[in-house]
């Protein structure tokens, strides 16, 4: 698809406006907001993890308000069934002919942005229904396939504490998420601002600044961002270095149970392209790849028992790999 330079600049400027609208409500968390927007631009889904009270739900709701898109929230619970999110058939009657027929009543998945709140609190059967929709961008009910609205963006949240009564996502299903974003506590300065802004009567109004068509244009434009053959080779080296059975790096053999697959490389290149465009560039830099490596590999590099005993995380392995895997001069 061909775009004029004016069109491209206009779309990129809207990304800055979008971030500013979200920041009217969300104090700090600049990196988190940026990663969410990058995932949206790259056409993928996000898994957000953080303890209660860190504004995960508010962040997603604010993002939806800044977009001309439909939004639905699904609160995942242990008794939630696949039909509760996909939809179900209901029996209706034609008042003219008196004939009865089944009509598919669409569930909350039929929205542009879906907040899957506490995804790890629902059984695997319902998780699988959601993750199938994420992968295929369609749902099947009663042998009939129904396409989902586009753009389709899932933001799932999970709580790292209170693991009793939860159903952790299997690794194969985790891989469906483009980015795994961890939300930490705010700094003291940010916390003071949060306390000041949220305990008074004044409420900021978030304006919608970008529509569905423009987001789809951005998603198409991301794929047009260039990346050199040297950087693609670097991504291949980095991903292959995470695999303990083929790598020559000792700490990977010592700490990693399973390394990342080719989908991780695809995700890294796509999100690096989205980040480059986010900053108004039309070519990927090494910096883009190295920054996006953390949320891309966090859920795709699986640690073994020794690593868990020594409190070594996937982020630590990624950090070490970024130091040791051959850098490319560009």
C-alpha cells in the first residue's frame, strides 16, 4: 500500500497525541504505555502483569477512550464458560411467519479492544477459546465461523500473587501474546501525583484521537519499515542463543529449560519496526531490537528449577544475551 509523506507524518503525529491523551489519566508508566501502543501498531496482543492497584484496568480503559473503537471488559472467573465470551445461539420467532429459528447472539469478544481481566482465574477451556480467537481473528460456533471486528486487540491482565485457585496459562498459549508487560510500583514523585490527582473532584476528559481505519493503516505501515539483513541475522543469532540444546553459551545451558521459537524472532522484528515508526523513523536500529527483546522474550524463554532456585529470571538471561551475542555494526 502506497502512502504519501504527508499521510505518514499525520499518522505518526497521531501516535504522540494518543500517548498524551492516555497520560492525562495515567501518571508515569511511560514505558508501559509505549509498549501497549507498539503492540497495537504491530497487530498483536498484550499480557499485563502487576499486583493489584497499579491501574492495569484503568490504563486499558483509558486507551480505549482515546481510540474511536468499541471496548468490552470480561472479568474472568472460575465459572466462566467459553460461550460467555464467544456468544451463543438463542431461539427466536419470526412474528410474520411464526417460524422459529436459531440466531447467534455475539459475545463480548466481538469488540475492537477486549480487556481480559485476570485471565489466569478461568479454566483452560475458556482460556483456549480466547486464545483461539486471538490467533485466528474469528470464532466458530455450531459449525459456523464468525469473523471478529478489526482491528482486534486483546489486553489480558494477571496477578502475580494470590495464586490459589488460578489456572496459569500454558507456555504454548503464552506464546500467542506478542508482548508480556510487567508493571512495577510508581516512583515516590509519581505516587504523590497519583494521590493528588485521584482524590479530588476534578476528572480529566480523554478525547478520541484515532479511528479504526487509521490504526489499520498504521499496522500496514509498520510492515513497510525497513530492517537491514545484518539486523535480521542478529535477531536469528539472539533467538537461537536462547536454546539450551544448540547454544554454546554456558549460562543458557545452566538456567534455561526451553528457548524461544521462530515466532519470537517474528515478534521482535515486528515490534522493533513499530517502535521505529513510533519515534518517526522508517528503519530499525539496534536500539529498537534490544529494548523490545525484554517483553518479547520474557514469556518465551522458560527457566529451569536451578534458575528459579537462584532467583534468575528470563529478563536476566535476556540482559546477558544482549551483552554477549555478537553485535552488528550499522
